[in-house]
């Protein structure tokens, strides 16, 4: 019997998952549903579950903060991150999660994750794998330089802020954006920033 905590501030989704586990996966016991980061950490300390199914965006803490807070004290806890945003799911692996999935994945994919032998490495849902492959393909297709990649990560900032953060002149930043616009065919900074996050799965945290 695997003991599971579901941490998600979408209570309806969490309850639906619990019902699904009861009906389809009788070997999994949902010992708690939590809707905040503090409650999740407390529940893990109290119940000592085998698995934590962790949403990446809660009201008081991010999923990344929760994973980092728990990983040192509970090294054997298997943590699977779930998010509507592929970029956050990807970052979860870098923060110590054993696997990640998207909220649009079906419950049978979650069942597959819970059966995964973490000794084999991190688990990634097929849908997220597809998005990661698309990101890698787009980066290679546009042949971005390292400098352009650094600028893209900060595309949501003003040029002066990017220049300061990267130790560049504002003119150099403008020139790189001109090249990036030519490579991508995009024309607006907002569109570029959104494309960078949603397609390239890049963020300033990388």
C-alpha cells in the first residue's frame, strides 16, 4: 500500500484524484489533501507518506519552495510535481522532484508515475517529454548563441535591466533582440517573452 499526499489548492481536482485512486488504484491510500505549502510540510511530517503529488503554484508557497523544504529532511520521499505550465514542471526536477507531469495528463499517467522505480532516474510524462523535445528543437532550429539565450531568459525585463543583469551595454542588448526578432519572426516583446516561457521552457531562474 502506497501512502500518498495530494498538495493542490484546486480542491475539486484533488478530490477527483482521490476518488479516482479509490476506484481504480486500491493499493494507493490518500492520507491527506492539503491546499497550502505550510499545511503540506506539516502533513508530510505527520503522516510520513511514500509519495507527495505536488502542485507547483499554491497560495503561500511555490511548489519549488515546498520541494526544497522537504527534500533534505525526507530524502526517501518520492515527489512528483504537476503543473499547468511546462516550464514549472521542468524546474521541479532541478529542485529535487523525482518526476513531473502536466495537469492535462490523464490519471492513468499519474498511476504510471507512482509505479516508477526512482532508482532508474527521473520520471517525465510523455506529454511533457514531447514539449521538452519541441523546446530543444526550436532552440537548435534558430541557432541561438549563448548571449542570445541569456537575453531571452530575461525578455520580460526592460533593456536597461537586462543590460545591468548581464553586464552588457544597452546597445548590445538592443542589437541582440534585433537578431532574435529576425530569427523568430516575432515582432513584439510580450509575444517573445511568452514564446520563450511556453515554447522554449526558459525562465530567468535558469
